[in-house]
C-alpha cells in the first residue's frame, strides 16, 4: 500500500477470487486440439495467476495514478534540451484514421499504398528540412538514431579500407553522444569548450587525426549557443578524412532558417518526438529518423520507401546496408503525427516555430539574468543556462530551488546539465507557451531566489504540497530500493 498526503491510500493489490472485469465473445472458429498447435513442453501445467479485478476498480486505480503524473497537457514543462512542446490534437486525430491505425505491417504493399506514400513524403520533407540527400525512418528514438548514424559512418570508412577508431565529442554534448559512440565500437575523445561556450578550435585541431571517424555536434549546442565557426569546424574534420554527425535534439531552433547539410554535416538525426511535437517521455515510442549525404546513402538501413515510375510505392532494398535497425516501418503512429505537424505548418510555419522558440528563450533569459549567475551572457537560441552559484552563499543549491518549484505546480527545468556549468539550470520554453505562462514561471523563480536569501530553510525542506515529500538522498544512494513489492 502507498499512502499520500492528500488522497486516500492507493491500494495496489486489488485482486479477489471470483471477480471478473471483462467478457470474451464465444469462439467463432473450430476448436482444435491444443497439442497440435503448441508442444506439450510449452503448455502451462496450471492456469496463469492473473489478477481478478472488477473493471471499475481498474479504471479508478489507473486514473488515480494518472493524476500523479505531470505532462505537457497539465502545465509548463521547461526541460532544457528536451523540447517538451505541446502536442497538437490534430496529430492525434490523423494518427487514429482507420487507414493508418488499423493496417497491419504484413499486408501486401499494394494494400497499403496510402501509408507508404505518407512515409515517402515524410522522407522527402525531412530531406528538405535537414539538407540531406536520403533519409531512413526506422530508428525509434534519438539515441537509436545516433547509433544508426555512427554505424553508417563506420561502414563508410571500412568500405574505403580505413580503420578509424575515434569519435570526438564536445564537453557540452548530450550524454547519449559518447554512449552511442561507445556502443557503435568507437573510442570517445572529449574536447573542452572555450570561454564562450563554443568548440575550442585549437583543441579540435589537436585531437583530429587519421584515426578520427567523426565529430558529434549539435548546433546550436547544449548551452543554447550557435557554433559560429561551424564552417571552419567542418573543414578541420573533413580535411582529416572524418565526418560530421549532427545531433538533432536542438533542431527546434533552426527549422526553416538554416540546415545541417548546409553547415557541412554528413549525417543527422531528428528527434520527431521533440522537434515535430509528437508525444514522448515515460518510455513511450519516439522516432529518430536519420538523414545522410549521398556518399553514405549506400549504407542506410534497409529498406527505405521508394517510388516507381508509375507512381506506386515500394520497399527499396539497399545492397550495402548496415541492416534493418527496427521492425516493419519504424514507429509508424509517431511518423504519422510528425507528418501531420509538418503539413500543418508548411515551410514558413516551421521557420516561425523556430523564431518564436528563440524569442521566448531570450525573453526569459533577460528577465532572469539579474537574479542568477549567467555563465554565457549573450543572445541564446531556443534554450539557455543559468547558474545557481549565487544562491550557494545562503546554503541553497540548484536542487533545492528545483524542489521548491514543485510546490507552485511547475515541473522543474533540467538541472546539473550540461556538466561544464556549475549548479546548472537549463531552461527551454519552446514556442508553444504564451507570454503570460512565461511571466508566471519567471515570477515564481524570482520569488524562490528571494526565499533563498530571506528564508533558506524553506527551500531546504521543499517540496511541501506534493504526494511525496523531500527524499533522503544520502540513504537512497547508500541503500537504493531496486525492486518493488507492492501490496
């Protein structure tokens, strides 16, 4: 049993013998001898111990759980580097069209031409947005797309008889970058940022060499700053025979304004569950399509969607492919939502999305700058970082301020990331929030900084209004509970 401050106890063990919450229709196919379908060794000797629960109890249980979750439909979700924007409901409506929701991946190509046309058109749209020559829709998320792109980079170098072992990653990179490089079989080399929060060109030149496979970079970077010397960065890597990989997590700042392909990148992934507003989080499905320049196209995951001269669509095999990385057509429902988003906005609309995201971030930065330390006090793109170092003299950490935000009904921004900013607070407002929402959040943060100075104890014990109060972090680290026995 789990108890809460404000609700009745939430009981997890609801099963009672004899309770039924469903009714199956009578079998309308001839019953066959079970032994002819399933080997005896694989058959159960006893019935499965499934819960016996009334339907109403199940509904109430999961509805109560859902009320404890925070989502973008509940309120402002300013996670830096995560682009938690509102998910337009028209996307959900289109994804539920019977022609999309009720088809089966094993159907013949001739019977799913509408779905294949949508996927082909989405490939074309993403090529245009990124400046790439070909796109695969298979990867299921951003990190999956990173690994896919790196495997293509590896295959490209091997096809040229080159054994390149190192991937360069800035210290402001997303944590998935070095992880993806390691899983793809590369050694990771970290380079420091300069005092402007950008790639240090001298450090890059020192580390680039004949063993360099790629540089992984996002632009704007994880500090929300645009790499102004990106053309020179690309030249340094390319002159050494390496390739440039674009982490598309921050593409919400550049859509319709500039393109990774025009900056010199060879491979790019896009987080459709961020940039194109499809739902994400909680382990649900995402989509991380990967685009490549033509020299890497022979190594794309197979198949991609092709179009014949007669206008029909088909699955196109690629002889030198790195192989399939996801079953069927990728996370098809997410791809439908992303296609709807792109078609709703069009080219000019996507540009306005980026411009509004950048405007919102700079507005928030300027209003909050007098109350926090600002490590890089310059115009940002779609997100920005603050530091809670100023509040430490009163004994208050960034974590304490984040906990206090919970009492005001806000999901805290990203904290302690990127790692190269002490007491980091990373905020991304996105373009979907109104000025009133931004002002309310800003005013709350300012109030919390005043509380930190006048009554720091208030923050050290926050939150007060949530179902779960302040946890014992030291105990959690020393004696973590790694399983759950509910009931």
